[in-house]
């Protein structure tokens, strides 16, 4: 191209380039944060075929729009989603308020095929919500899924209807069954007009997951933290719970319902969350106890190996500009199926000492100090023990959440 011709060409295109680049799209103007999460495990759920699944979630933070993330990330075959709707809950269990019903689209289409190893994010939905609002998400699976991808310890009732696409029905069929698992739905994100908003992600195991905290009660410690943020009129921070019962830092299998490991799922469950600014880690007790519990002698790990796993999680988070808060491991001596050992207790103490003294974390949240029995520090206080010596009850989880300084999330 001759110089004069090139100059004329640039004069023609430069005004156009600046004209189209200045206005921001609606998606760019929206400030997205995570408001709810349930981390999927390996495929261990029931085979679905022409089923509608209705799931209810309690959002940690509100917004003007919602988008949904569905996961086939641990799947081995394509997942066909035939339809999705979102609505406010109805008066009867498992029902919706049909006046609030919205169709959920994917690239403008009602259905989508998600390949193995991938998630799918819906189009933004105009659906105004407040912190702690409940929403109902109905998912239709038109063809056989094989073993479904679930979050096993949902602690929330889901309804499964075997009568085809009933996603828009106010009430599901009378033959609908229930489950306390989560199916395919892994995250709910909200858009706010507060550009300084951010997300807290809580990475952990059954104690973060809310094991035995009460079905449909929202008494997990991240739930209680969300309530505290609302009471403090903090309206720009969401919480995504990335706990998986039985989860470990260093090993995945053989138990499919406990994996993937936190090191292998960090990108999926933490770094992919929109505007994640804080990561709270409480993990390692299963790395200590599972080798006894499951007879996995080849997977026994040392305190140093667990600490090195922590260091990897922290380094990868900090490289993304995320503040990392480390929570001490709580006592675990009790009746939980040969989980405890004196050697394991030495590892727990070594890990807690490192958390408290290494200055590796941006802050320390001392859950151990909150719920241990000071006279018998290998034990949880009786009033906080669910009954197995390992898991805090709802009162214990509440005490843990109330011990957190919310000024950490400025």
C-alpha cells in the first residue's frame, strides 16, 4: 500500500475505531460478584433422564442481575441442558411463585450442550434480589446423563421430577422425590452497581461445608458470616462456599465424593469467581485422618507436606491479588471411625503453630481457640460437638463465624 493511500485509509478507520470502543457494553458496566456456591465432586450422583431438578439457594448478597454457572467439569460425557428457569419460592415446599418466573438462556438459546471438563455460564438475567433472598432454579435434563455431577452434602432439599420438562410449573408432580444433594449448579453470581464490591471464597472441608448443621437451616459458618455482613449494612460483599466434605489438600481419590483435591480445584472454585478479593482456607484435617479412616496407608502425609500444600494455595491466590486468611484446624479427638491418632494430633498442632507464627497468611482466624475445650484441648467443647468429636454443631459453627473480625473484609 502506498504511503498516501495508507494515510487516507487510517483517516477513515480511526474515527470509527474510537466511536465504537468508548461506549461500554452492559456486561462491562456491571460489577459481578459471587453470591452462592457449591463445589462439585467427581460423578457419583444418580443417572438422570428426562428429569427436572428444582433447587433452592440462599444468596449471600443481592444485585440487579443474576447469572448461573453449571458444571460438567468432572464429567466424562457431554451434558445436555434442555431448559432452566429461575423464580422466587412459592408458599408450598418445592413450589415457585409463577409470577416471578424467568427463562434462563445461554447465548440466547434455551438449551446448551456442555462438553466434558467444561462449565457453562448463563446469560445475565434481570432479576433483582437482596442479601439472604431465596431463589428457585429449575433444571431440565432431557437425555441420560450417566452418573450425575453433584455436591453431596448440600444440606438443602432439592426436588427431582421424572415427568419431563416441568421447569415452568408452579408445583412439581406429586411423584417428585427429594434429595439433599446439589446437582450441576455450582455458582450464582450477581451484578451490582457498587464498583468496589468483592467476593469472599471459603475453601475447606466438611466443617466449611456445614456437615450436620441442619437441612434447609442455612447454619454453615459462611452463612452466619453472610448474616453478619448484612446486619453491618455491608452491601457489596458476597460469599461463595467452596467447602467439600471429606476434601483434602493433596489427594483426590479413591473416594469420588470427597474430591477433587483443593490444589487441583483452586482455579475452578476460587480463581474463577468474579472479583474474588479474600480467600479463607481451613483445610488439612482430612489429609491427617483419612489414611487411618480409609486404610489409605500409601496416602499418609506429613505435617510438612500439608504445610507445603497450604503454601501453594496461598501463593497462587496472592499472585492473583487475593488476600488469604488462614483458619486453624479444630480438635478431632472422638468417636469418628478411627479418624484420630496421637500422631495425627501432633501434625495438627504443627500445622496450627505454622499458621499462627509463620506470617505467611494475611491474617489468622483462630477457630481452634474458639471451640476447643481448654481443659482437654484435643477435644471440641461438649456444647459445640455434633457428637463425633470432629464436627462442630450449629452452635459451634455460629461461634466460629462470630469470632471473625468483619473489618478484615474492608
